[in-house]
C-alpha cells in the first residue's frame, strides 16, 4: 500500500514538473512573430526612400567639381566622397548639378555640366530597368553587416531602383525632355578607381563610326527637374 502511494506521488510530481517545464503558446501568435522576422525588401526600400534618403541629399557633391576631381585626382575623389559597402575598386557617389541636355536616347540622356557646353559629361539613366547599387551605396545609409546574408542586402537595391523608375524617371520622361533644355538633378553613380586610366570623363573617344562617343559618368537619378525654356510652359517634375 505504501509502495503504491509512493509511486502515485512520484508520478504526480513528475507530471507536474513536466507540465511546468512546457510553455504553450497560441499557434497564431507564433506565426505572427515569424512573419515579422521575415525580411521585406520592398518595405525597407520604401522607408529608405521616404524617410532616410531625403535627409542626406544636402551632402551631395557638385557634379562639375566631382568630374574635375575624377579627371585630375581619382584617389582624392575616393577619399573625400567615395563610398563602398566593403573592400572594392568601385565606389559610389552622391552628386547634384544642373546642365544642358545634349542628346536624348531610349535609355537615357546626355548632359553637359562643364565647358564647352556642347560636349556631354554625364549620362542620366532613364530606362525601364535600372541595374546596380548606386543609390543604396552612395547614400552610406545601408550597413551590410546588419544583414544575415548578402541576398537580402542586394534585394534592397532592386526595390530602390524600382522606386526610381516609377517615381522619378516615368514622371520626368512624361514631360518630354529634349535638346537643348536644362535639367536640375540629384543622383548617384558608381565609378571604378581606374575609370579614367585611358579616357577622362567628358573626353571624346576615338572610334571608326560616324557618331561621336564620349566617356561619360552614368547617373541613376534621385530627383529630376526641367528648367523651362523662355516662352515655354510645361509642368515641373515633382520633387
């Protein structure tokens, strides 16, 4: 009898300890927590664009100054203004300026910001697909070390570039930019350390074709605004 009682007590204690050691949680709450932990690159990019990028545009370097520095002292350009998420020979830059539209093509338009005004220095991309990490890296706001894998880090650029196409490029191109209008811009570019090894930016490249080809700084636009010609009337691009 005593053995049975001891056995019953022992079982009861074991059951109590087992129950106390198990934590039950509502399945719906578990799923909700897991969903919150899932990285959403589109949401991240949206917050980056609306709440973070706008606060650093005043740090953008003048395009004319930056091009001159590229052409005369690339190392100094990297030291002063270049940004890269890790060890790299390609650096990103945030720049701003105003220039004359020299030519308009399917994927972008050429702009002159220096003398002579008829020679282009920049190519502002306006295609329906924008590759690369220029805006993300030039901002200096996205730290690669805070991400568990590089895939998430790279997905951010894709989503940022989608915003650029939808909210910057399309509204601007709807205004019909053409030669010789003037454009004001904020943008980002990626330039390799040896980019001016053979040809300077704004330099005419020798070729066998009939069309002139220049070494240009390619810019992903962040803001674009047309400056109306005298006597013309058309809406300005939204900031």
